[in-house]
C-alpha cells in the first residue's frame, strides 16, 4: 500500500459550482490507502465504516469506553485518528495513544485493510448514507446547492470514487461478519438500542464494564450531547488538511453531527431511489441472495441468537 498523497495546492477563492468541477477535485480522484509501514497490534480497534455510516459516533463510543468517558480532547480524530488521513500536525499514527486499546478509524474495506487488529463495521441504509454524505459535502466541497443530490448520486456515489463504492464495502464486510475479530453492527440498531450496542462494543473491545460506565458512554454518545460539543466532532483538523491538498478555501469547515436520523432519504428524488434499488439488486441481491437492506438487518439479528 502506498503512502497517502499529501500534495499541497494553492488555495482557491471559490468552490466548485458543477459536478464536473467537483469530480476534478483531488479529494475524489485519489484512492485512499493505509500507510505502507503501518503495523497493527492484536488489541487495536479499527472503526471500519463507509463514510457517513456512524463513523464519528462509533469513535466516540470506543473512546468513551476505553477512558471512562473522558472528553479531554480537542477533536475526536486526534485521539482516534483516521488511518488514511493526510498527516496532521503533532499526530503520529504509530506508537501509544492516550488510552488502551489503541483505536483508529478507517474507510477501507476488508480486502484492503491492514490485518492483525479487531474491526467494528457499521452498516447503514444506502439511501440514508447517500443523503448524509450529500449534506456533509454540500457547502464545503461545492457551492451550496450548486450540485443536486441527484447529480451527486449518479456522478459520485454510484461511481468508484475515492472510498470505493458503498455496496463494495457492505458486501466485503458482510462476508467476514462471523470472524472472531469482526463486529458487524447496523446504524439503525444502534439508534434503537444504543446502550445494548455499547455493551456489545465494550465486550468486543475487552473493556471491563459496569452499569455506570454504560450509562455514561450512552449519554455522551447521544445526538444531543455530541451536537452540544460539536466542535469536538467536526473533523476540523482533517478538513483543514484536505482543504490544503485540494485547493479549497482554507477557512471552510463542515460538520459531522447534522441530524443522525433514520429515514432522512425520504427527500430523495424517485430517480435516485430507483437507481439505488437497482444497484442493490445487482451488487447485493445477485451475489449474496439478500433482496433488501431490511432483510439484511433481519439476518444480522438472527445471527446473534
């Protein structure tokens, strides 16, 4: 695996205003990869998700469990770093962290991820994932609403962009869900039973838990709490680094704590829903025999019985 490309560009005074300009950005053209010399320890925890599938949420849970709820950090990515991130000032990927076990986030799928650690994958309804992804980049990587969600879907989300394709990730992690070193969760189940899934994560991490810890981490992992501490979850160190290498205005930032709802995709156009349905049929139903995301959730529940 190659080192991340950290080429710096002269910042621009304007944002892209079309899909073509958006597609030309460095952030969409360069595939992500882990550093070539990075070595995992057997106890390392990797929050391995597709973007906008509960990554920051799960980072907060993992960090809270290993520190008994410490909020003594500037931003979550500085204590649970992104493995494929551009280098951040003062942050070394290798070596000890503020607490044990070490924890990282990654957007790599199973076939490309460094092996030797323990992996938490959170799956999410693809339509909700698209909706959240669009709102995340709208106003950061292109002028507000200058690219429609339909254009973003057909031009970016359905393509083999920097993070790979959503269905590629889901298929990859689903196939290894029964491994001892993999914990597969669903975003929707976490919303329905946050405390129960925090217990499941803690057990997977090997953390000694008690009800006070579960209650504390549950409270600090709610949308309301994270929204109230939004600057600690807005990924501003990484956003600044991405702006530098992508020639976006340096002062631009975004947020990762937008709504956190299930079912936000109701706003998507019918053409997008149809495209997502057909893509599921081709990329998930045909190879895995699972006709819908809802059915996949049912199968995940059944596997825990």
